[in-house]
C-alpha cells in the first residue's frame, strides 16, 4: 500500500494543502509546531476517522471553520483508490456530512460502509494500522522501561495476539454460561419428573370414566322433568289464551262505549260550529254595505263615474303612475343639470384660484433665481482665483526637481532602485557579520586550545604540529572581513541618505499630481457653472412669461364660472314647477287608492261568504256520516255484551293457577339437577385438563432432556475451544518471539555497530537481555540515551517487519511512518538510523515517511516536503522541494 496524494481544507492548523507522495523515502521538514504531525494524522483520519487519532470531530475542525475536507489517494494491491471525508461544523457539534471511497471494483458511501471496507481491504483495524505503521514521537523508552508483563501486553497488542486472549476469555465466559444454563435445565428436568409422577398416581382415566357415567344419569333425569314441564307449559298457555281473549273482548267493549260517547260529543260540537258560521256570514254582509258607501264617496271626488269597477280604477292609477314617472325623470334631469352647472362653476373658480397661485409662484421663483444668479457670479470669480493659486504651487514643486538627478515622473522608479541597492547591502552586511562572528568564535576556541597545549584543528598536542600557524591566518582574515564590513556600513549610510531624498522627491511628485487633479476639477466646475448661469437667466425670462399667461387663463376661468352659475339657477326654477305638478298627482292617486281598497274589500267579503256557506254544507255532510257510524257502534256494543261466558273464564283461571304451581316445583328440581350436571362437567373438564397437562409435561420432558444433552455437548465444545485459543496464543507467541528476536538482532547489528555487544535475547516471558561479548549481560535500561533510542527503533521496526510478513503475498506492506525518530539521538547515531531506513527499503518497504528536521536524514531523502506556519494567520502550508539547491538551502536553515 502506498499513499499517492493528500488534500486538506480546514484540517486542524491547515487552511488549504495539497501534497503528492512518491514511493521511496519522503522527509517532512519544518520547525516545531508547524504542523508536520498533523499532516500524517490527516492520512490516518481519512482511512479510519477520528478514532484513529484518539480524538473527536471537534478536534480536527479548524477553529472558526464551518467545514473540514480531507481527501486521500492511495494504491493497494495494484488498484487506485480515492477516499474523501467531509465534516460539517454548523450545528451543535460537528458531524460527518460525506464519506466516500472510490475503488476499482465499487464505490462505498457512508462512514460505516467505508470503515468496514477499509478494514477488509487492509486486513487491519485502525489500532493495528496505526501501531503497525506509525512510530510515534516520544515512545523511545515505552517498551524498554515497561515490565515484562506490560511489554508482553503491548507487543501482543501490536501483534494482534490480544485478540486470541479475548477469544479465549469469551470462550471461557461461554463455557461458564453454558454450564449455568445446563445446571438450570437439569434442575427443571428433575422438577418435571416429580410433577409427572404425582399426576400418574391420581388414576385420572378411572376418575374420568366414573364422572362421565354419573353425568349420563343426571342428564336423563333432567330430560324427563323437562318433558313434564313442557306439558304443564302447554296447559298454562291454553288457559292464558282463554283469559286473554276474555280481556280483549272486555277491552273492545270499553273501547266501543268510549267511541260512541266521543261521536255523540263530536256531532253536537259540529252543529254548534255551523251556527257560528251563519253568524259570521251576517257580519260580512253588514261590512259590505259600509265598504260600498266608502267607494261611492271616493269615486265621486275623483274624475271617474260612481259605478266604476276595480279594473277601471286600477287602469287609472297606472296612468297616473306613468305620468308621475315622466315628471320624476324630468325632475332628475333638471337636478342633474343644476348639479353639473354648479359643479362647473365651482371647478372654474378653483381653476382660476390655482392659475393665479401658479402665476404668483412662477414670479416668486423668477425673483429668487435672479438673486441666485447674482450670488453665483461672485463665487465663480473666487474659484478663478483658486485655480491661479494652484498653478503657482505646482510651479514651486517642479522647481524642487531642478537640482535632482531625475525628472518629474521618475521618482517612484528612482526610490525603488535605491531601496533595492540598500536591501542588497544590508543582506551582504548581515552575512558578513555572521561570518565575522563565526571566525571570531573559531579564533577564540583555537586560542583556548593553544593555552591548553592542543592543536586548534585536530586537537593533538601543539608540539610538532604543522598547523599551528593557521591561527595567524585566521586573525588576518578576520581583520580583512572587518574592513569589508566598515566599507559596507559606509555604503549603507550613503544609500540611506539617498533613499530619504528619493522619498522627498516622491512625495513632491505625488503632491504635484494631486494639485493638478485639483486644478482640473475646479476648472471643470467653473465651465459647468458658467453654462448653468446662462441657463438660469433664460429660465427667469421663461418663468415671467409663463406667469403672465397663467393670469390671463385665470380671468377666463372666472367668466366661465359666472355663466355656469346662471344656468344652474334656471334649472332650479324648473325643479320647483315639476314638484308642484307631482303634488297634484299624488292627491288624485290617494283618492283612487281609497276607492280601490273599498272595492277589493267588498270582493273579498263576498268570497268569504261563499266559502263559509260551503263550510256549513261540508259540516252537515260530515255529521250524517258520523250518525251512521254511531248506529254501527251501538250494534257492536250489544254483540260484545252477549259474547262474554263467565264460567269458562273461571275454569281457565283455575287451570292457569295449577300449571304455574307445578312449573314452579319442576323448576326447583331442574335447577338442582342442572347444578349437579354443571359440577360433573366441571370436574370432568378438570380431569381432562390434568390429562392434557400430563401429556404436555411428558412432551416438555422429552424436549428438555434433548436440550440438556445438547448443552452437555456444547459445554465440552467450549472447553475444547478455550483450550485451543490458549494453546494457539502460546504457540503463536513462541513463534513470534523467535522471529522477533531474530529480526531484532539483525536490525540492532545494522544500526548499532559496537564491538562490545554480541546479541539481544527475547525470552518467552518478553524479558529483554543484551549479551556483551565478554559474557556479561545488560538490561536495556542500562543503555545510554542514544543507545536506548536505537534499541527502541530496532524493536519497533522488527515488529513492523513481523506484522508485514503476516500480510505479505496478499497485500503490499503499509507505509512506514517515523515521527521525529532523532529526538534522543546524537549525530553519530543518526547515521545508523539512515542505514536502518535503507535496510527497510531493501526489505521491500516501498514507501517510508519521516518527520524530522535532521540534516542527515534530509540529505538521505528521495523527496523533501517543507511545512511552515504563517505567524499572522496561524495556518500551516506545505511545499514540495523538488530542486536539490532549494532542498539544500532549507536543510541549512
């Protein structure tokens, strides 16, 4: 597996970063705190999420950012993959908004699916991947200072042997759980045997037969009593039928007598109603006579004859209504004309007022504008004087360039040239001062060695050394360097003075440009204001002419108002005439309406008399029908009185009483028998239920016995599984310890070339012992700091090789990542670390990423990546240094 590219947006200290990674050794370089480790963590985060960093999503989002995006491109087993994780931080807490893995075979979407696919693809979870491929900063003494038990746990965890112990523990828990369940089931089986034995002792089948025989006898007795009861019920029903018939006839007789009485009362009431109707007819005839007199009087006062009919009166009223409608239309026309003329007069007066007001406003505006023109001409003269002052000031500033080495317009370029020369001199001066300080320190160190009798170059005794005279040469070189620095300082001071003069010229040039722009602006304003004044003068003339025209129009509008008012008065006189004519029509109409009301009342009264006569005739016919029904009811009453037989009724009452007494006695016997039958049925049901329970207990016992047998077998299998995991872990640990010891010695021999050590021993209990060639042994804690660091690196790389061999053949080795491996190494041991990295490459590790600022490691890198943090934004950025010269300069920093 190899990382090919990683892109970041708002990840921890990174704003935007995009880095390509090649096979071979890549060194990530930068000062402490610049974000080197965060770049590696981004790759682990892309593969496994925040859990690979022992962090949360809040920890990976850049402070103040709303979104974090990490993209990782990698190759694996010949296929190209692209993984993208996007975190949204706009809610209460950050959440994964996107997680997509694109591969040659399929695309996986969602954190869960991607995580499962990555673990399946690499055949390791996040802990195994990080522990396998990542040698963290500060872990130098972690494995060395640990006790054998702690070291065993850590190495077993790295080698994934801890999972076997977990499996063995789970198998043990399963065995204990199966045993507990098996014991419970065996106890339940014993309880079932006791319950089955107790039920078999009851002889349930014999008891069931006895109860069923007794039940048959009781049911036979119940059937006999029920037959006798049915006979008694039939007798009772016949007696009740006779009595019911007697009651019906008696009720009917009472009903008939009631109906006869009701008919007699109704006939009498109807006769009284006929007499009342006759009285109403007489009253209506009297009212007709009064109405006829009223009609004659009203007609005599009108233009119609006294014998005029209702139709004639209605026709005349229609004619009067039509005439009144015509007058009303004429009235409305004259009212409308009067209103329109009055409105026209009012509008004309308002128009005249408006025109006079507008004329006054225009005259006032003309006077104001004339005053403004006079004031503007005075200000115009003041601005012409300001333009003259600006031209004088521009000429004064141009005179400053008379004795200058440049003309107006070249000040900016002149200042930049001097500034560039000054920066160059300052850089030379800084480099020369550093060289002088270094030369002075070297001379002081040499003088101290001379005082001690040692050579300043090789450290040997001065006596007989051919290099003693080199100290005088260094002193001469120092004097020459100091002289050169004095010349550079003089040149710097001269350039500083020239720069000050150049800046003064640049300021003067800027002032000239500003004054020119000001002069042009004022001149443009002068031209525009002169044009505006001419326009204003023309506007004054236009306003005064317009005012005169408006005053003429106002006079004409007032004449129109007087004419409209006269027409409105004529219309009002016509309205009065029409109202008088309508009043006369209204009086004539009222007289005709009184006559019409009287004639209609006479017609209504005559119609009512006819209706009352018909009503009296109908009532007479109805009473004839009632008298016929009354005769029929009286005949039926005689028939019913003769049909009732009292002796038959008395006999029926006796039979009914005897039957009720017998039924009451039989119901008592039946109730007792039925209770006994219900009890027997209940007891039979209980026996049957017990028999069913016995059968269910036997079936349950068979099932439980089978379960106990399976649990016994499962208990034996879990015992074997627990033993197998323990043996497998012990065997794998033995084999891994042997392989790890061999690889550890190979690596340690390579990077620690010391003739005093012969080999390293790793016991089965994970005790580490270093054997010296003289036969003595050492504990790793007795090594020096640099030796312990090399020992730890040897152990970690050996573990990496062991883990890598476990997946070799099915997937490439994962990248080896070393984070600040030289923290505890001196310069001599760094060379051995370089040799270790080279050996890992020879063993097949295609990609090694080293985080370090060591120059020797930088020199051994195939690719160099520089990480730098901007102190202003506090954001890190990466730069790939492909040029050897650039890489060398960064390494020297």
